[in-house]
C-alpha cells in the first residue's frame, strides 16, 4: 500500500493543506503551459526520486503507466480526499483512453473516497468526458494560471462532474475576465521554489471579489516564495511560503465530500 500522505510542511515546500493524499497511477509529463516552467514534479520531485533509486520513477519524467497501483484506493476503507496523478496529468495525450477508463473504474468502485482531478489538457478531458462514468465522488478541475488559458473554464463546464473547480497556482496574471459560472471552488496560490515568479496582490483581490460576487468558495493557499508577492501581507518565514493572510484574513473556504450522502458540503 503506497498511498502517500503529505504533511503541510514536509518534503518540497508547502504541500498541500488543500488536499493531503495522493495516488499516482501515472507518472511523468511534458510541459505545456506557463505554470509548467518550474514544475515541482518534473524539476524537483521526480529527479529526487531518481536519486533515491525508486523503481517507480526509473523512467524519470517520461510518461509511465503503473497498472500495479490501480487497486491502491481499494485498500483504504476510511474515506480520503485523493489528488489523482500529482506526478503527471491523467489526460496527457500519451495516456491511452483505455487506461483512463481503468482509473475511473477504480474511482467509481470506491465511493468512500473523494477523487480530485486537475488537468491542463482540458480539451482532451472534455472530448472524452462522455465516455467516462462521473460518479459523485469524482471532482474535475483545470489549472488556469494566466488569462491565456481562460478557455479551460469553458471546456471544464462540458464535464458532467458533480463539482467543478479551478486551480490558480501559480497565479501569473490577472484573471478578472474569468467566468465562474458552474464553478464551485477555486484554489489560489503563489509559486514555490528558488525561481518563483511574482504574484501581484491585485490579482488575488480580483479573484476574492469575484468569488464573493458569485458565491464560489475561495481557498487561498500561500503567497509563495517570491519576495515580490504580497510584500505587505507576507510572512517571511521560509517554511511558511509567504503565509496565507490577505488583508489580515485567511480564506480557507472549502468543499468537503460527504460519502454518506454523495454530496459536497461547504466548510469555512
């Protein structure tokens, strides 16, 4: 059993107070978006695993399927919130649709867990969405880090998942034109790592105000490692990734999956 539990201040950076459990039936990826420039998986985690001679990562950053890991969620009876393919993108063009269906079959048959999918390949997810079974415990999300990728929200809305969410980390530009119709929650954060790019406070406030207007839950993770991000708000303790205060307040609004009802419930 190798489901990994990541604690808030363990390993490479602030990972993840939004969701702590990961399942990686696919590893490896290719960079396709502005957010990928300093990819934590390809640039830090996978090379580290290679240095440790971990067999699972023997192919390095090449897209690799791990059918032997498919049954891992079945071994956990207690419900978990699970980030699927944190070391890859399940909808990568090199992942066969037949394998994606196998991943979905496991998720369909594990109603105690809440599975969260995040992709930058929104076109493919939308294209094959009707070939997949979206049980209520499977939530669909896309990364939108810059206005160049606003179209991903439109593609996300074509997916028949019970919860649709947007992941704005690292936030690299103004998303004031983002359409939040049908979006239940967004996660916002600055970039981690020694080459972290600036996240302007104005961009975060735009999203906060948009969420308030539309009734969308906002989870603000961190300012990130760039000292230029939120200079008047940030906590400069290195382990805190700039902290998460915005005008003196925390925004940790989240949706929680209730396995008994199969519904998402708001939790402030």
